[in-house]
């Protein structure tokens, strides 16, 4: 499933029917309006919520164990980001051997060219 199937709500019926005509209709309307579509390969990313640092040094509240925990959290965050990046690279490699996504094929049928962002492994 790609993000277009998810956001269009077609992921629930995609396995039961060919949605290419729907995609071609959407792209034909975009083209008529002078709009375009950019392909984006699915990717997981981390979002991190951190508390902002107070203005100026507040040494009275300094706790060495908290600083140590923060360093551990930084290391875990970096490791998780590296794992996600490796998984993304592996997904891109696997995508090279799979059939074209229906959305990409439909775009090509209407615009006569590949969408910006395709193939995704060229951008990395």
C-alpha cells in the first residue's frame, strides 16, 4: 500500500478491484487544471518532542544523573534513526524488483512522462 491509496481511502478495496481508472481520472483532472503530482516513496520517520531549554544557565537545578539519561536518550534516538534509514534503503532496493505502483502507471498514461520523484531510488 502506498500513501496515495491510504489517503484516498482505496486501501480497503485495492485488493479486490483495479483502481487504475480512478487514478487516471484523478490525474486527467489535475492535468486539465494545470496541476501536477509528486511521487513520494513511503517512509517512516521519527518525531521527537523535547522540552525547550530554559534561558540562561540554571546550575542550581543541574542533576548529573539527568544529564546521563539525556545522553542515553540521544544515543537511542540516533540508533533508531539509523535503523529506520537502513530499512528505507532496503525498501527502495526491494521496490526496484516490484511492478510499478498503479498510481505511477496511471500518471504516465495521462501525462506521458514519469511523475517527479519517480524513480525514488534516483533521489537518494
